[in-house]
C-alpha cells in the first residue's frame, strides 16, 4: 500500500498500530466538535429523571458485573440494542438504594445498548434505563451520529487502517468517570465482550476532557495483542442472563503476556484506536475532575467474520448495526486475531 493511497493515516501510524495494538491520533476532532459532544453528554445527564429509575429496587438483580460469578440477568440490559441506558457508579448508591451525590455526578456511563464495563472480574455498576424506542447514541442522536457515522475523517481512518472489509458500528457510550468515585477498570481486552469468529473488534476512544493519571487515563500493554488469546467470551446464557463461555480450557491457555504498561495521557479531541486483543486498563478517578470520553466499536461482517446470536448485545430488525464505509475494503491488512 503506497502513501499516496492513504486518506488520513500515515504508513508509520498504521505500522505503529499493528505493532503496538493501539495508537493515539492527536487533535482528531476540532474544539467545536469536542465541545458539542461534551455539551450533549451533559444534557443527557441532566435530562434523565430519578422518578422512574430502579434505585428503589436496588438489589443483586439491579447490580451490574462482568465477573465470572456474577451475571447480568435483567431484560432491559439484554434488549438494549436499540435503547439508551444509564449506568451508575457503585459508590454513588448507598445500601438503602439512595444516591449519595447529585445525579449528574452519579452516572458512570451513558450507552446505546452498550454500557458493559470491560472489567474481567471486578467492577459492579447499578443499571438504569431510559427507554428511547429504536434510538441509539451513535445512530439517531445527531451529535454522536455526526462523529461516528458521518465524519469523513472517521471513514478515512477505517479505510486506511484496513482492519475490516466492511465494518459495522456498535456499542457506543459516554464514559463519565466521576470525580473520586469513577471506578477502576482492570486489565481486559474488547474481543472477549464483542466476540466474532474470527475476532475482529476494534475500539474508537475519544476523550472529551483532559485525561491524566489522576483522573483515570488509559494504559496499554504494547504488543500484547500479538500474544493474547481470546480464551472466553461474554454470552447470553440459555437459561437467562449472561455469563462467560469458555473457548479454551484454562489449563490449555497460553500464559498472559507480561511487560510494562504505558499510560496514554490524552487531550480533548484525540482519537485512540484500540485493537480488540490488546490488553488495557484504567485506574480509579481520584481527582476532583470528571474524565468524559466517547467510545464506540467496530466489527467485521460476513462472510469474513460471524457475530452470532450468543452475543449479549444484539441488533434489532428496526436498528441493525450500521455500516461505516461507503465502499468496502477489497483487501485488508492481516491483523493479529488470536
């Protein structure tokens, strides 16, 4: 692939992505676009009503976890492909199911069928749904649709990277990372939670505020995508709820890659591309500032990869996962998909 064929990325940036499993693109969005997204996110926070959300029935069934022993069984979660949902920080709700702070400082994530915290075993969130029939954050909300599906630069990045032939977008969310309670997200990779055969998840992460070590900036284990095997996947269980399906028995799984994590401090409007197999994490927000970010994912489509009915997040007839590229890539680079 020659440099002249590229629309946005340089060959060096593409090489770095496939070498490290992630890359930060500074100033991908302009200040006006970033501020519009942040303003809209805060409007969504202000618009939801406490009158009809399930804090008054706060118990094990309303908690949210991605751990192996705690499964999400709520129908509003499993039917969330065409809805916007709100998830609260664990520390924002007391033992009696009452908020410990103002509502705009209690929300961990706002998501379109999406707000799965990517922890492998630890974080718990309280789930809250505001239903918008057939409406999704990256599909029908004009601000986030413009950035996700209609931005020529976003299309150019997907085209240049050649990670997919004909990708679709899914799992969009605003991550608020609230001051002093914004929870830690332990080491994980995205393909465990958005599984295709073969794995093809690709994350797009846009900070809307400055991200620092104190307020929960992302850290990555460079090159771990080339040695990380997807050993389990997050699925809908036959008897209801969700859990993990083993793909490789633990005794047969290769050891996890080791190395030094690299923290990626970011500025508003940067774009971080995240390979679905690369290991990454973020610490608790111990600062007095929020760390708002917008993120969504892409996966490959048939016949190149299969996203089956076992996956926890499912499209609906009214709102199928939307395609991004106007013209599919006829050739893709060979990603590491283990």
